[in-house]
């Protein structure tokens, strides 16, 4: 497969209308409870920035959200005037950003359900969702989109590699 990020698995309309492509990914190792997060930023098919880190006592969805939050924070700190798409292979993170967070926010960061036994439940990762919402609210030039993981997409593969490096850094094996 080619490394051209504008042509691999991207809807043409999304790829062509954004100057930055940021890939966010998290990883998790259930036995140790350790995870990693990462993002990689591309402009004109070249990686211009990246970040990663490790998290102890975590879960898979949590690392995906941390990666997304760190990516969005990078954009808000470094590229506020550019259109950017943040790609994630986590359906949970993408749906949460594009659909659920608006509902949760309007309901005081609680789930709403027709089932009265489930109504008003606290959402998982509420603090992360609030932080993501705050960052996304600062920048209307950002889009959050899903990409298929482990499919040879250069940016996604790079973020995956960096997330693993972040996880291993907790043991001193993946330091920069």
C-alpha cells in the first residue's frame, strides 16, 4: 500500500478539505493494566509532530480517549487556524465525540435511557469526556473521523507504534 495519507481508506471529501491529518490511538495490556496513548500529525504527507505516553491502571477506552484529547490539545495549541481531521480507529471515541457527548453534556454528563433503572447513570470516563468537549468547543475547524485500524494506513500504524512505545515507557523500555 502507498503511504499517501490522502488516498488510503479516506473519504475523498474529508481528506481533501483538511490541511492537517492527526491520527490518535491508544493501546492496553490487560494482564498488567498498563496502556499507552499517542498521536501523529501530518501535513502534506509528512509527519510534523507526535506525542505519546504511558498510563498505569487503565482500560482500553480510556487510552483511546487520552490519545484523542492530547491530539486535540496539540491542534489547539499549534494549529488553530488550520482545518484538521483527527482520525481514530476507536468507534467509541468517534461516536462519543460526534454524537453522545452533546447528549451527555445536555443531561449533566449522565446517560439518559427509557429504562428507569438505567436512567441517570454516570458515563464512563466523564472527566476525559468533559475535557475533550472543552477542547473541541474551542475549535470549529476540527473534524473527528473513524479509520480502520491495522489496515496499513501509515498514520494509524504510526500512532499505534507510538502508543505501544508509550506503554513500554512505563517499564523503561520505550523511552524516546
